[in-house]
């Protein structure tokens, strides 16, 4: 057969297989990290397994079709065998569940049985099939360790490929040295394409997560941003309307913060805000309720506590714990000891709320009632507490 025909068929098959693999890698990694589609979130492993089965069947059937119909066994169908090797090895490492091991073993058994099509089974068939099954079991059992280091990944791939190619040489007889060379080169190229493309996707995913984190969390204090607060508040209000699950909001503002910035500088002010945010988070963790801290303004913070009963004593306990934790902080700026206080306004969601912002408006109103009543004060649902209580 002319060299140009062999080269054209080889290169075109290699490109086609690379494109198929790249598409499957993209779809696979999308399923792995998808969080917005409920059916995928609930059945993620099932979808991953089905995708793997579909890819393996496609490659296997193409290889068998080429093997049966080819009149010149020059290795054209081996590019599909390469696809099987690359796909199966990476699937076993990525899908670390018993179902994937079973799929791999069943697929290999059927692959071994396909020798009946090409000339009948033999003791060699059984030995090589058994060797490949053993290698697959080892890979599945130690997938996490194999995947954790580049050298163990490489050794595993070489061993798995060598055993699989031995089986391939049994199924596809009559291969020339040139066919073997093309086979190994194509295998290396396809594996490199998969690894390189997967690394690119992982890098992009990491960058997107970084951007998402920067958008959702305040860089200075680590508290969630106002955008996250607004979205979360809408979700809680919708859930309240559907299930009646209540939540409370504590709006807080650092007293006389501008004075700290003007007197000691913004670096000092940043340290105060950072320390206050940490202190509030630590106080909230002490209570059994699920709470989250947001930075909703320059020196303004807000806590939303979910599934909290309408208990004014608990609201006072939480508020006073936060206030006490802040008042105990001590800073030293320009050789001077500096302390800070915080004002708090608290409100609960109400059935009379017309929208999700009503609770925020009332909590903010009560916060400024605390400011108006001398600062370092707590106003619970319109009632400002005696500063000497507790």
C-alpha cells in the first residue's frame, strides 16, 4: 500500500480520535464540577460512568469493524485501540467507585472473548485477558495513590498499555514493525493530548474559582460580600414563604470608625475591621444556629442566622456576646491603647414582609436607633436594651 495512503489514513484517524477524546474530556470535567443542574448533582457518578461506557463502546466497535473489514492489516484500526487504552486508564483513575471497576472488568472480558471473531480462543487468550484484568483491579484499588504523583501515573500507564498492547497483538495479528511504530507513537500522542488538555481545563477551573472567591468574599475581612448577602437573602425569603423556616438578621456598625481612620490611618482601620470580623465569626460559631457574616458596607457587618426561633432572650444573648467580644479587643496604634465598640440592630423575618428586603430595612433602622441612643447599644425589634443589662 502506498506510503501516502498509509500516512493520510493514520493522521486522519489520529486527529479524529484526538477530537473525540477532547470532547469527552470537556464533557467529563463539566459533569465533575457541575453544581447548578440538580439531576447531575444527584446522579453525578452515574453520568460519568455512562459517558465512559459510551466512549469505550464507540472506540471498541470502530476497532472491531476496521479489523473485520480491513484487507490490509497495516494498523489503521489500532488507533481506535489507542483510544480504548487512554480512555479506560483515565476512567479507572478518575471514577473511584466499585461500579467503574466492574465496568472495566466486564469490558475487558468481552474484549478477550472477541478473539473468537478473529481466530478462536486459546490458552494465551486466557492468560493475557487474565493479566489485563489483574492490572485493572490493581489500578482501581490504588487509583488515589497512582494519580497523586506524576511518576506513579506514568508507570501505571506504561504497564497498563503494555499489557493491553500484548492483548491487541493477539487480537490483531499480522502487524508489521511499521504498524507497531505508528501504534506506539499514536498512543503517546493521544495520552499527551488528554493530559495537556485536562491540565488546561483544570487551570481555567482554578482561575474561575479564584475569580468567584474574589467576587464572593471580601479580601480584607474574609466576610461574604454584599452581592452574596443579597442573593442569599432572596433565597432565604423564598424558602420562608414555602416552608416557614425563619431567620434573623443582625445589622452591625463599628462606632466612631472614621475617627480611627483619621487619627491612626487606614492601615490601623483595616486591622480593626479584620480583627472585628474574625471575632464576630468566632462568637457565632459558639451558638448552635447556622450563621454567616457579610460585609455590607465600609464598617458595616451583617449576620444572618437561619432556622432560629422567635426567642428574644436568644437574640439578646447573641447580641451581647458579639458586643462583649468586640469590647474586649485591644489595639495599640502610635503607642496608644485603642478599644472599639459596636452598635447592633436585630430583626426577624415576618409573614407580613412584602419582599426579601423588608427585614433588612428594619434591621438597618434598628441599628441606627442604637446609634441614636448613644452607640455601643443593642436594639431588638425596635426595643433598645439597657446598656447595663448582662
